[in-house]
């Protein structure tokens, strides 16, 4: 367990593509108060607790830290940031955050749900937020403590666009096979896989194509999973199992496991491309940019920043924030160097699909959506 108070404001991510530009990432979601822009009350102390993936996961932990650091710089304060080395650190880190006098505690990921509920229940005067979970540990449909704000994302919407794009790429190549695998089978992972597969179905329907999806079945909710989020031999073997089906696009869902997918692609000697999740992976980790076609993104940094600035202004609201295409809480990155190789008209088709989802003409139905 380590504690870091380092402030590191990362540069803004720039993504190519007309509808995928990230300029909107700096805007507060429509249903989230923007908070104050001046220095926070001297007593306000925001705190952030990672899951075991750590701050350098190139994914949701890192994105959450970027959001907290951005808010802290804007407010002129220094946050406390607790990096969890393993699952056993969650409760102790929460206890330390409370003892340090934290005013707002943001927990990163569903794995912290039980410990966050216990801490929030014992400390009703402290504001809490949790990423990718409703903190509903008794499964009654409501958050278990009134001082916890869920920050969740309907990633199926963006993944639907991603599945359509991947199908278009694979159909053009003549391979007609795409795949996916996940870390743990939980809603925040499966929702990516649902949207991706449904987007492939949409492409097949529109184009009378026959692109297959390996690694996930929406109807049965069964697929390929590593059982965790570590980039290890198990993750590499899982990726290899999907690659062995002959796919030319693969979507690894689960933070660091993209590293295992990249290693498996390199070993295969094939020209398979990868799809990133959460952050713009080609920007977050340039070492895999040459095999990353695009990323399915969640604006975790924006949600964390907005929750923090609102709490600093005394405007904390425990109502769940749900990121969608409409409020730019989820989106696709650009396609980088691959944009010029896309099938003619594909970007326009994706833009039209996005507008249909936002307008409600298309509903992306995933049982894992928040």
C-alpha cells in the first residue's frame, strides 16, 4: 500500500475523426454541476483510492487520477491518492483516508464497493463516489448508503459503434472474424462485449455481411475471461485462444490485459489489430499504437473532476451520474493512422448510428448497462 500526493496533470488527449474529437471532454456532463472555479474551502480535502491495477494501468485508474489531479489544480489544493497494491488494501486505504480527514473519497472500481459501503455507512458526514458500480451490495436496486455517488457508464452505446467499425474493417479484409475477451465477468466488462457484438450484428444486417464474433455470446452471456485484470500468462493464453479463431480485430476488456493481447498478437506474426478500452490507448501507451485501431472510451476523468469540484463547492449530489453518447460520457477515439484505410463511407455510417442512438431511434439493449 502506497500513498501518493503527487500532482500530475496530463495533457489533453487529441483524437482524429470528425465525430470523435475529444474537445467535449472538457465540458461538464449535462446532469452534473460544474462546481466552483476558485480555490476550494481550506478544509476541503479530496481523496482517491485505486483498485489493484494502480495508477499506471493506462485505463480507468489512470483516467480517474487525471480527473482528480485536474480538479485539484483548478481548485488550488493537493489531494491524497492511495494506490492499492492488492485487494487487501481497499479497506485499510479507506480507513486511512477517513483518518486523514478526507472530505470526498472517490473509490475506483467495483472491487471497492463493499469496503466503500462499510466506510460510507460509518462516516455519513463524508461524501463518497465510486466508479463503475452502484455500491448496491445487497442487490436491492439502490445504492447502500445515501452519501455515495455512483459514476457509471453506458459503454454499450460506444461499443456498438466500435463493433460496427471492427466489422467493417474485417469485412473489407475478407477475414470476416472479430473477437473479444474480458478480465472478470462483471457488468462493467460485459457491457463492452455486449455493445461490441451488437454493433457487429448491426453491420451484418445493414450490409448483408457475415462477420462472426468470437469470445462472447450476448444471448447466453458466455465468453472468454481471464478471471482477473493482470497482464499475465493466463491473459495471454486467453487472448491467444481468441486469436486462434482467425480474427483480425480483437477487443480485450480489462485494463492491463491489453498488454497480454498485444504480446499474443506479436507472437502470432499476423496483422491483427486491437481495440482499446476506457482511455485512448494509442495515446496512453504509444508502444501499442501500431496495433491499436481505436478505443472505446469512458470519460472517467471528467466525471471525477466534476464530482470533486461540485463537492468542493458544497454541491455534492449523490444521484448517479450515467455517462452516455449524448452527454459525451462514452465515445470512440479517432482511428489515427488507420483512418485512411477504413472502408469508404464507414465514418459517415458510424456518425449516423451515433445520432440515431442519441435520438433514441436505436436502443442498444445490454442487460449489463447501468
